[in-house]
C-alpha cells in the first residue's frame, strides 16, 4: 500500500511540472510574451496553493478515497483542455485547474501517515514523499522527450489518460477512511488561521520549505532556457538527460525520514539549507569551459534537489506528529506555503532571466536558502 501511494503521488504531482521545460515552445505556440513565460508554471502552482487551502482540508471531513478520485478526474479534464489550447488565456486557465486538482497527492500523503505506526511514521512518509519527488523530477525529462518526438500537446493528452486510469485504480485499491469529524466545511476552513497562529512548528517548517522550494522552482524554470542557449545549445532531449540527473536527489527523502525518526531533525534541516546555498553559490562563483560549467550545473541540480527533499520530509514528519484529527489541515497549510514559495520562485526566475540574465537568476536563487538559514538560526535548541 505504501508503494502504491508513493507511485500515485509521483504520477499526480508530475502534472504540475510537465510544462516547466516546455516554457519556450508553449509560449511560442500560444502567443505568450517571453517576459510572462514564468506564468505557465506560476499559475499551476497558484492553483495548487489554493487547492491546499480549500480542498486538502476536506481530508479531515469527508471520505478520503472519494475525494482523491474526484480530484483526479477533474485534473484529467484540465489536462485535456491544456492539450488542445490555442491561446495563452485558455492554456493558463487550464494550467491553474491542473494545479487545483493535483492536490489529490497531498490527500494521499497524510493518508499514508494515518496507516503508519508512530515509530515508523517518518520512514513511511519519506517513502511516499520520495515517490512524489521522483514525479516532480522525472516529469521534466519525460515531457522533454515526448515533446521532441510528438510535440508538446502529446504529453498533456498522455497524462490526461494516465490520470483518469489512476483514479480508477485508486478507487479499487485504497481502503475507505471516514474522518472522525463532525464539523461543517466553513467551520473547518475557519480553523486554518487558528492552526497557523497557534502552531509555531508549522510556521517554522513552512518558512524553511517556502525558501527551499522557491529556490528549486526558480532553478528548474530557468535552467532549460540557459541550456538551450549559448554556450550549451542543448536540444529538448539534451535538456531531458540533464533533468534526469536531478532524480538522484530523491534518495535524500527516506534517509531524511529515518534521521528524523532518530531525533536528528535539526541537523538534517541545517544540511538541507546549506545544500541549497551551495547549489547556487557554486555556479555563480566558479567558471570554466562549456563542459566544466555543464557538469557544475548537473552537480548543482542534484545537491539542490536533495536539499529540498530532505527539508520537505523532515517538515512533514514534524507536523504529522501534532495530531491525527488535524493532519490534513496542517498538511494543507504547510504545502500551500511551500508551493507559494515555488510560485514566487518561478515568476521571479522568468522575470530575472528576461531582464538580468543567468547571473541575476543565480543571485536571486541564492537569496532563498540564505533567508531560510537566517530563520533557522533563530530556532531554539531543545
């Protein structure tokens, strides 16, 4: 069941990232201005953020399996709309709805936590989140390869079919889970602000992940553009091979979960934030020939993805320990703030690339984990 959930979260969350390496082709096909190309990723993530706040909390109120299946069928429809979009407004609206429905992945993650024994919760969550992160990381190379072979529309058609099929698989395999909650939906939403205001660990962990995912999204929104231009001139297939390197970072998820179970959350968080800093500082400060700089970017992508993976798992393990009755709402708040950072990073990345080039992108990206580290240094030792 854990591996089914891990696979499902990966397939679902991949929908958020198929467009990321295709910003150039989609912008040209839909007539989107290059300076606004970051909106392709930003609006998907904004939809995801709103889904975290208004759909994921329903996991504490309604039967979880039904909620997951309904969200997936809606996502499949939005993917088909994106595939056949002929103008920017229609594509951006479909991208927003893809993000909104893909929050099904964040209903599954706390579902897995409910099934796990407390002493193994970090490891189980780490395994499911590693599937989620594999989906994020594999989405980019898969979409690049499919686009090279069949055009950018094809990846959205294929994903729509796969997402609908996944909905029916999960309907037949997931157990029923009726939450023990008698509140109404408006009352449930009203508790979100109270939970955020009265849960310091949620605010702190969300701040770390806001910074880390902002850096992650900024990097992966802009790096396909630099790889396709001087001095690299990579094709979509070359960009896909580059993106495959980042998959190695997903190995950090179960390792970080195991360390969190052993009481090493603080040191793991510090390592993750420093990894984010190194990932941007190295290509900013070091230079060389084409091969050296390409290798440096590959190493930076692996280090950055590992840091983001580790920080995410430690944060989720911490907030899931706060109470089963509020787990979906805590996860919704945490992930909404997390993806808000991603939306900010992708929009800043596109704008900085258009106006200040790659050095401006790297400087902006460096500010995200530096800010996270500054917040971390204020964390009291226990």
